C-alpha cells in the first residue's frame, strides 16, 4: 500500500502558471485567484516537497534549481496530455500567426525551423501584414505586434524592446577611402531609407535620427528610398549605403557579422516594444501555448546574445 501522500494537481497547476509568468500577480489573474492565495499555494507545495521552488530577488521571481526541474517536467507532461486530448478529439494543430512584414522576414521566419524541430506536429501559417488586424475577424490565433494590438485578446505578453541605430556592410565599414569613425563621416556615404506612411517614427527616418542626435542640416552624398524594409536590408548587404537598423530585427545579422554598427548598437530606444497577443478563441490550446512559450525563449536568448555582443 502506498503511504506517501500525493501532491495535489491543483498545487502543481498553480506552480506551473506562476513559473511560466515568473509572477504571482500574473498567475493570480490567470487562475482567477488573489495574489496571496497563489503565494499560500506555492508555500504549501514547497513545504510538501521540502525545498524552495522560487528565489525572491529585488521584487522579482526566479526559479531555483529544483523549481526549474519541476517546471520542465510539469510543462512536458501537460504538453503530452494536451496533445493526446487534441488527437483524440480531432482538434487541428494549426496556428495562424500575424506580424509585421519586417519582423516576419528578418526575425521570425529564420527561427521557425527551431520550433518545427521540437513541434513537428504543429503547422504554422504566417500572415505578414503591417496593418493591425482584429484577430477574431481575420481568423488569427496569435499576433506579434509593436505596441498593443486591437480587437479581442486573451493575453498580451511583452517580448522585447525596440531600438534603432545605423548599420552597414563590413566592406563599407572597412573601406579606407571612406572611413566611418564619426557621425560626420556619413557625409561621404549614401543613406538608405524606408519610406512609410506612418510619420514621426525615428526608427524609420534618417532626418529624425539626426534630430535625436542633435545634428542639424546634414547633407549626405546621396539618398536611396525603398517601399519595403527588407529591400533596405538587401541594399545594405550589397554595400549600397548605410541604413537605420532595427533591433531585434537585425540581431542575427549583427551577431554573425554580415552587418556592422559603425557607431555602436545602443541606438535610439523607442517608447514601446513588441508583444505577443493571443486571440480569445485560441486561448488554452496546447499548440498556442507551445508557440508562445517558444517565442518567449527565443526573445530571451536573442536579448542575451545581443548583450554579449555589445
């Protein structure tokens, strides 16, 4: 006869939600509980296990080694349960994801093979669009957008900050006939620009960037303008000139050396960033949770790699 007391699945679920958010406040909102109730459940689980699951550091939560191990185990178990129930119920494991055209082509699509490697049974459809769409009306499950999305949304999770700075090809960076040591050296180069109908965004406009840098009446050697940002990037890679680079869009190309930031990559920070938004109708699906979790992991690793390469 098994005399060991079994730990309540209710406590395990509360821990899993808190560990996923690394926040008792967000966990309480998802579980429809008070923050103190979530805290009591975590404390009870820690007492039953005989060891702490969270570190509390500077008002933030971090998983202990035991907590991280338990979270991985529970997360994998729940994914298996969800996958089994979806197969038995005939639920289609297809995701419709919308995001901006630049983020799709430069950041999301190059990383998708890693998601497929771990989730080969989930089909993903990418709908790139620079317009903010209503998720329900457009039959989208997930949106990755700058700022806040409109329409019905169950969850809005911040992914990463947004900043801009000049970028060029390594060949242009190392051209001895046209050095790029200071901003004043831009006068000898062609500036590449992305034309957009949205005004007042310094990450799109060289003139706005010069204004932010407190540089007035700057005259470059020339300008080339493009209707799509991926065209701007192709022109930079070809050595046609210097462009306003976007982070996180170009993190990968900066890390592998195909692009350079001649004046450093601190750049101009925008007032917002990119968030992932889940439609009400898609909330709770295991495929959606798997994709959102993967996005968080990619964003976290991308930020870490970027900081290490500063």
